[in-house]
């Protein structure tokens, strides 16, 4: 009864699976069909991000860094053993990417160890500068996915009882579901080792390679309807570059240097936004996305607005415990007319998102020729990505006898999109609030312009929540 609910459910599920397996009515392949092969193709995420990294080996755009302050007597040997147990369980963390006969493929090593580096800065006079220097170097060190795993661990010792744990992941690994699994397993393994008990995690129902083969099998199903969707998507031709017109620029930036602004709303506004989503029959993500689309509409003057968003495909229970990216970046195209009411636009945005998600299992290589059949496309369909994190995965990290604080001020100062807003819900003593960041390219936007766009975004949210029956023009 003292076992957490998640562990109890996993234990029950594991027992049921074992009983079904012994009865001969269960196999890990059930509902995820695949055929075993000697070579394993890449997932869509591996092909996209791994391919980009291979073409640009010195780029660090695809590095994602998370930091945690550990307060307690950390056993470094047990921490390292815990990571190695995770690597032993998950084939993905022993996987490298190689070009074989002109095609990118996965190669899974039979064994592996964590890339773990301990840096002692107890004697540093200015520990903050030392921490910033180590994390900056880590973030700006690209991955070689041909030779390395997609996970690096750096531990900074501040004192006998204070450490900084930094996890650097490549985009072929990172998405919030994968991070949640990684942190949950780290805490579970550490506790099992500390209390000298057997591994309490249930066996994995499938490995990442099984998911990839299932994903590949989808390419043989319903492709006509999916490509028909994209033909309709392109009926108005090439989408305009709204981010350039928002910045009043004529040329694409050559610099990837980026800065970040932060947003913290009031509990009152958050409550209003939730009421609005309920009234309109949409989610909070749809509400925030609508406000962002309207912000781009206002600053660019375009009614044809395209933005990317992230979609994580963990809608099958066998996919839930996998470490490895199950992410797709979806292109969303909206028609914003000023005579629509807020409620109507919210429903249109919802329908557009649902339709796009239903057609999302199509690699971009299949889509690009629909617009330019005789030309290899080298530019993206969108230059901005909008993200709303429904779950804050970092809360999954729990170590016995430790107080753990997530370092939420870490961010990269380089990026590919022109604008990248990301938001999530945060619980405070005053109530739930919306927090997030608004990242932008310095080469396109001044700090004043970026502030103005973020303020407009928040003002639109307030106006939508206060009177959802008004037309867009009057917002």
C-alpha cells in the first residue's frame, strides 16, 4: 500500500503479462507487427535529426541540456551503476547510426557504459562561473552519433552533499516522454541498488527497434489518403514566411544566435484560459496555439499562417516506457479571417490540429515532392515551432534522502527556428499559472520587438478569455 500508484500498476501489468505469456496467448509483437531483420532502419526522428547532424557535424542545435541540483549524500558509484542499468535495459542507448549502402541504419551494440564525467569544483572561488562554463561547454559539444550514444552525463561536485547533475541529450533521444522514462528509471534503479533489492521495474514489452519497424509498416497503409491530405495542404502553394514579415526583413538570417524572454501569467488568467477551453470544447494547447497564430497574423499581416508543433506518439501502452524519441514535428496551416469569432477560430484551430495529427506518420521526404516534384527541397515549410508541454517530466526524478531542484534557467543560445515559444503549467502557492519562454533569433528581432510580440501574445490571451464571442478584428 505504500508503493506509489505508478509502481503498483506496473507490477500488476507485469504479473498479468507473465501469466498470459505462460498461457501462450501473449507476445511482445502483439498489436505492433514487424518482421525481424539484420539491419534496422532509423525512426523518423533518427532520420531527421541524425541526418541533419551528419550533414552538419559541428552543429550543436540538436543538443538538449537538463540540470538538477542534488542536495544529499549522493553515492556516485550507485548513480553511475543506475545509468548503466538503464543502458543495459534499453537498446536505444547502445545504438549508433551508420550509412550502409547509401541508407542510414541503426547498429545496436550488445553492451555499453554511460558517458559519465565527474568534475570537482569544491575549491573554486566562484562556483557559479565554473558551473556556467562546464554547462556551456557541454551544450556546445556536438554529438558524433556514429561513435557515441545520444546521452552524456556530467556531475559537478559543489561539496560533499551538493551536486549538479547535467543530462545532455541529442534530439534523436529527447522528447518529454523519453525524459520522463529516463528520470523515473534513474530514481528506481538508484533506490533498488541503495536498498540492495532486485530491480523493481517490469520487463520492457518492446524495444525501440520494434517501434521503428512498426512505424515503417505504417508507410504501406492508407498512403493515398495521407498524400491527398498533403495535396490539399499545398493547394495555395508555398506558405509565406510570416516570421520574416513580423521582423520586417527581406532575407533569411545567417546567424543562429538566439535570446530568450520569460512569461509568467497570473493564476486568474490561467483559470480564465481553462474556462475558455472548456467553453469552446478545445484543449489549453489549442487556446495557446490560437493566440500565437493571431500574434503572427497581427505582426505579419498574413491570413495564411504556418507553424510547426511537436507531436509525441506514445498512444500505445507498449510505447510508454521506451527511451528514445517518438516525436514528430508537424506542419500546421491556418486560415485566419478577421470576421471570425474567437470561439469559431478556436474550433477551426482544433480541427486543423486533429487532422494534421491524424496524417502525421508521413516522412517529410514523401511530402516535399508534392510542391516541387522535380526539385530537391532544401528549405522548411515553416520557420517557427510552437510547443506546449502537458507534463513536466523533470518531476519524475526522485532519489532517496535527496532534495532535488530542477534548474529551469538553462537554455541554448543557438537555434534553427526564427521564433520558438514553449509553455507549460506550473503549480505555485497562489495557484496554477502559465509559464514559458519566447526564444528568438537576434539577427531578426531586437529585444524590444521580441518583448512587444510576447506582450501582444499575452494581451490576446487576456482578450480571448474575457470575451470569446467577439470577432478577431476587435481583439
